[in-house]
């Protein structure tokens, strides 16, 4: 095994746990309807957590997500961005992303974001169809979604949107219409995920009680294939299982996760990978705030990662990228001879047509793409 140093993170994530209401399928760390009670104490808690860095860090990517970072007032957003900017400083040419909901996009918020150097905005659009938005319990209309994309493109540029597919009752033709609308708008990046029913969400209970139905697996698969076809035809590169980008617009922040390069993370539920340790903050926003304001740590889980686990994760998460992974590079950086160590698993998947290996580069085939979750799990 190697005594090489762990990578110094060049990326940071900040979780902002406020939303107007909780969407039925959401299991993120979110507070709804209690903004005024917690907005200021969250900033105090975040400042205490950031201060533990000891000194400001210079970074290549910064991602403020949630929750809905843009839900609170423009003045509050400005305070948040100033606080973050004191500790997490972006190098020239860095990528600064903020997540937003279409209904929060207005001139005042866009001005605050642009002034703070935000140069990428990720909008939780999910659909352009009123009925699907209602089923998903989103609070925007198709018209608001379209207007938000246009306004964000004009003020910030580099707009990413999320689209959900396989919503209850949705047809392949309806999702195709969503994709066509998305790709006709000024977006640079598209993330699209099948709806999941997570334990503990309202949708999970409604699934169990028969009020909601999952779509058939074949229908969901047809929607996924449709997304690949429509996005590619519109000039997007399919660069990760669920992500598409115009040339030069891949999400550099997410690439740091998939390539296992280490990252800082702050806020409730945030997970970091620093110096060979993986730490996850307490998921409950109120517990996170209470602990930090009491002078304690907000960490709920902490694991020391050994080199072999890191190597396994680099293959597993790296395989989600369409370009795949460079086995030799992973071996050199982790000190684990992954080519030999996983030879049997790699050979089996290659024989079965799910993976392909050219030189040192291992990647999913088109057949492997639709079974990516099961394949990557074999490496973990
Ligand atoms: S807006 Fe996003 S983070 Fe907030 S409740 Fe809905 S899905 Fe969850």
C-alpha cells in the first residue's frame, strides 16, 4: 500500500436547508416554513463551521446547494455569499454554482448572485408540464420555469436544469415533449433522473397505500434512452450516466466527486472527503445549528478510508462517467494495483458485454449503461 498523501480538496459544497415547502418525493435535509426562526442562526452556525478551517481555502469549484439557496431574501443571500466568500475563495477561472428554484428567480436575486461571482446556475425545473409539476408537488408553472431559464441565462449564463422522468402516470411521449422543450431553451447542461420513492417520504407512504404507482421498468428505460437520443441530437455530450452538457460545460464540481478528488462540505447533512476521512454532518438542520452554536462539532458519521476502499470508490463512481476510468492512473494515485486486483470482475463484465477495456481505460458499454447501478456496486 502507498504512503502517498491524500489529495488536497479543490472543491467545496455548502448545503442551505431552506425550502418553501417539502416536495412529496424529497428526502433531503430541509426546513420548511421556519425560515425566519432559523435563517440567522443557520448563518451563525455555518460561520462557526467554516471558521474551523483555520484559514481561507483557494478552490477550483464551489457549489451552493440545498434545499433552495435562493429561497430567502436577496439581502440574506448576499450575507450567505459574503460569508462563504470569506472562507472559500475561488481561483480565477473557477466554477461557482448555485442551485435555485424557478419560482425564486427574479432580478434582485440574480443581481446578488452575479455580483458575488456566481457563474453557473442549476435550476430545479423537473418538468415543463403543469400536470406533472402538480403531481411532483412543485410550486412553479411551466411559464415560470421557462422565464426563469431565460432570465438566468441572460444574467449568469451557463444554466443547468434538472428534469425528472417516470413521474406517476407519465408517458414516454410526454417526457419526450419535456426534453424537446428543455433543449429548445438556452441551457448548457441537463441532469435527468428517474423518480425514486425513498423511505420516509410522503411519496413512499402513498406508494405503499396504493395512491401512487411506479411506472413499469421498460417504460422508465425507454424514457432514459429517449433522453440520451434527444440530448445528443440537440448537441449535448452525454458525459455521465444522468448528465449531459454542451461542449465545455461539464459540471466541474461533480467531476471532482466522480473522480474521488476530495472536497470540503459544510451545512446540515453535508458529506466531505478530506485527508482520507469521510465525514457526514448531522442531517437535521436544527441539530446542526444547535450543536455548532453550543461549540460542538456537527459531525454525525466519520470513517477513515483506506487506500483500497478509495481505489474501489474511484472505479465505482468513475464508471458513471461515459469516458470511464483510467485504471493505471487510479493505481498510481492510490497505490492499489486495481487492474490485477479486480481482474476477475472486470473480465466477467467485459465478457458479458457490460464493460469494455481499451488499454487502461475501462468504461461502460451501451448495454452496461442501463445497469450501471448494479455494475458499479460490484466494485464497492
Ligand atoms: S425544492 Fe428540492 S430540496 Fe426543496 S423540498 Fe423540493 S425537492 Fe426537496
